[in-house]
């Protein structure tokens, strides 16, 4: 079974600064997907960024980028130029690349609560 | 695109009541949907995988007679919490993806409070 670990329950960053959220995972599979989801106080789950394991290039989405280290099973999220609206709970998630129904489930880490200080 | 609608967003009811929560994919078909439960300040825990036209697959420790799941069409899955009790109070959220390798999109969740 896959596991996802987020070792930082809480993080804070000054507005306009950069912060990195850590995530490690454990799997025996070679092909999979990794995600970062954001959950603001409204509790909506918002997809921030996605990485395919077969791609060596790190994914980027505007101010959000990842550092994907497949051998180390590490998948950190970097938020640049932090904004007040970035404050939320951030979840790292793993999904197998196997196409069968139940294998498409997401396995979530425990989350990191990010506070952005004005 | 890829919008998932969940209804209702908030339910408050008495102990012993059965509550139905709907999860709809509005602009795509989903053969598989997922139901999660989330306690305050905790992560999402998968309850079950809902499969269109067949029985749901429940995670270990989830009572299938307590949490009934019906996936009658390619755009609708329902979760019924039967004879709800205060310990069933939680945030329930569903997700679905349009295709096998597409990211999952989530409904807005249902906050269930049993008095």
C-alpha cells in the first residue's frame, strides 16, 4: 500500500516571500501521479499542481512549482511571491497510474496548514 | 469543465434520521466516483469507491450497511447515511475524474451534523 507523509503540520510565510512544503511518499510502483491540493476555509478541494512520475521535468503553474525527486520519493511544493489568498491547508496526494476503478483513488498526506503573514 | 456538484452542502438532523448526499458530474461522465470523510483539521479518508452499475468497494472499517452507496448512472452517485448518530457528524466529500488519467475534481462537500 502507498503512504504519503507530510512532516510539517503548520508553516507560515511572510507575504511576497517564498515557502516550500514537504512531502514524501512510499510506493513500489514505477508509474504514478502526484498532486498538491489546496483546501481553504471554505473546505473546497482545489487542484494546485500535478506531476506524472514518468516526467523528469518538474511541473510549474504560475507561482507554484514542485521539486520532484523520484529516487528519493520526495515531492515538495514551492510557492513564490506568497499572497494572502494562499493561506489554506495543503494536501499532497498520490495516485496509481493503473487504470482500474479502485486504483484511481487518491491517497492523501496529513496536510500542512499554511499561514500567510501580512 | 470537469465540474462536480455535491448536494446538500449542509445538513442538520436528529439522531436516527437517514440522510442522502448526491454527487453529480455536470459536464462529464464518471464510471468511478469516490467518497471521503474528513474530520476537523484532519486529512481526507477514503470511505468507498462508487462504481457505475455495480456494487461499491468499501475501505476497511467502513460499514457498508451504514453508508449505502448507489451509482445508478454515469453522472450520479449517492451516499446515504442510514440511521445517523452523532458520531456520524463529519464533512463528507466526493470526487470524480473524466478519464482514467485525468485529475480528480471534488464536490464542495457536505457538512453533516447529527443532534
